[in-house]
C-alpha cells in the first residue's frame, strides 16, 4: 500500500452535518460480480489491474475487510438490496425450492424512491431479473442476459438515461451490476492479452470431465487467472470512462459512488474453482469502496464490514430513519461497529450445483468475529471448525471450534426469517441456472 494505513473510526456526526440537504447527491452503486478483493491494486495485488478503482479508493474510503454474505449471486445481492443476512431474507435455494427476493421487503431502491430519488437499475444476469423480485422500487429496471450487456453497454445505458432526463430535478440512484469478471473469462481486446503470456489459447473457462465433473487441466490455472485479471482491467477502464463522462456532465462532484462485489472466485486454493460451493475467504473477501461528498478522503477502514451494511449506510448518510431492524449496520456509525461484531455468510444455492458434487452443502455457513472465522456444514460435517485469519489467512490449519464461535454459528443458523420470499417456478429457474453453468 502506498498510502499510510489508518484505522478509521468514523465520527458520523460531522459527516451528517457536512451534507447540503437542499441538494441530495446522486448515488451510484456498482456491483462487480465475482470480483475478489485481493486482485485489485488497492488491496495489495501485485498486478496493475485497477488504476481507476485504486484512484477511487484514494479519493474516498476503502473497506479492507468486507465480507460477502454469500458466495453466490442471488443471495449476496439480496443482502446488498435489503441490508439483511441470507437467512433473514431467504432468497436463494432452500429445501428443494428456489426463492426470489420478497418483493415486500424494503430495499435500497424502495427507501430512496420514498426519499424522492429517481431509481435506476441495470443488471447483467438473469437471476437478478424481475422474476426474482429484484426490480421492486425501481422506476427503470433493465436486465441483460448473462453479461451480454457488458460494462461499457451498461454504463452507456445509464448515461443515456441521464442525458434524456437532464431537466429532472430529482436526485438519481443508479444500481449497476456488471457480469464481465464472471466466468467464462473472455475480456475484449486488448484486455485478453494484457496479462496472458501465451499458451492455452482459446481456453476461457475451467475444463471438466462431463461425467465426473473433475478438473481436466489444472495446469491451465495461471492462464485463467491471467484472463480473469484482464476482465478486471477491462471493467476498470470502463469505470474510468464512466467517471470521465460524469465529470464532463458536471455530475461528479455531487455523486456518492459505492463499489462492491457479490462474491469472489476460487482458483484451486482449496481444490475448488469458481464460486458458490464453499465459504472460503477467496469467495467471501470482497472489495468495498465508498467515495463522494462528506466521505473521508484517503481513509482505510480496517474494521470488519459486510455487504448488508450498504443499505443502513446509505440511510444514515441521507438521515433516513428505517422502520425495520436490519442485520447490517451503518458503516458511518462508530458505536455500532466493533472488531468482534459477528459477520455471517452462508451458501444458499442450487443443491444441484455440479461442481464437486456438492449436493449437500445447503447448511454451509461461516461467521467472522475479529480475526477468527468459524464454519460448519450443518447436518453434514459437524462439529464445525475455525481458523485464525491473522496467523493463517489462507485457511489451511483448522482449529477446534471454541464455544463462543459455536454459539455464533448456532445463533446465525437459527435466525428467524423476515418476510416471505416467493417460490419460483422450478422449471424456469433451472433453465436459467443451467445457462449460467450452475446446473447440468
Ligand atoms: Zn455472482
């Protein structure tokens, strides 16, 4: 890190007072699917994959220990949308049925629409579409089939909306989901060559035996990582273009920008690849950067945080009182955040996920408290284990679960659900998931 690392304890009293309430800021929330934190320069990566995001972090606050609430797209985004843990909101896969986001749950979009915002949603994967309940509260919501929109097209769609609504006096909330970094890794030229060193031409995804699902060519790992990094570099270039376009329109000064990922990606660290099948840190440690009016500049926040903190943070930032209690807390509230706050994650995902034959991983959950992380697969691999991330960040040496962490796991597992997520038609959902490569 080229900047001095500061432990930032936000004193939000001063932040709240610094906003000009007569001119509410525009807000852009960008979710970059499948983006590991540790593949960005601002999180210490050795490659220059992310100059724009590094610059954004330097202009605002970077959250070094953001923990995804799920290693899978639907439940993780539901946590971003609602400020709830996966077990609370219930979106995902449970006991043989798929559940979308309960359309009656308050979300960032419904809260900001109530505040007077125009609400724009642009997503790039089918499982965030209207059928899954993610469009609730949006004035404008468009979805593209599994990444076909690409980052550049998604940003152009947003800029087009801005240009067509220049006279609209209301602030704008835009949620833009990007699917480029998700496999298969096929960045557009020249980013397909930025980090590749030759060999393995034409290979853009993990090759598996069609019967066993076993990996055929693990030696291709480095090539796939090269392409994955190329995708990050491509998305970063488009972010740079977006921010330039906002500056040209005079909108940059009064825009709050939040960048997050839904989950990371495994590159055989624990013998798996891809995501959704486990709760290792390569799948749960995601980037989060916030920059904009009133946000501390050049600050490095090292307290644990989660995706479910985004809604309460936006509400706190805009001085909105939320009626229902959330699992997340405002990142701007120093009294609510502690080193030992429990940050839960769980894999609620199609049990027919073919990878590694993990049909029985529905009960797989993890909790983080300080530098201690515990995980268990209820009903399958009990008792659970824990890891000391300070000494063992790669989670190689499992420790015996202590009573405190066992209790934290049990408390999360028994969290009562909030609302009633709707069951989706299994046939249509499976068709979507098959297209995405999650089921055969
Ligand atoms: Zn995802």
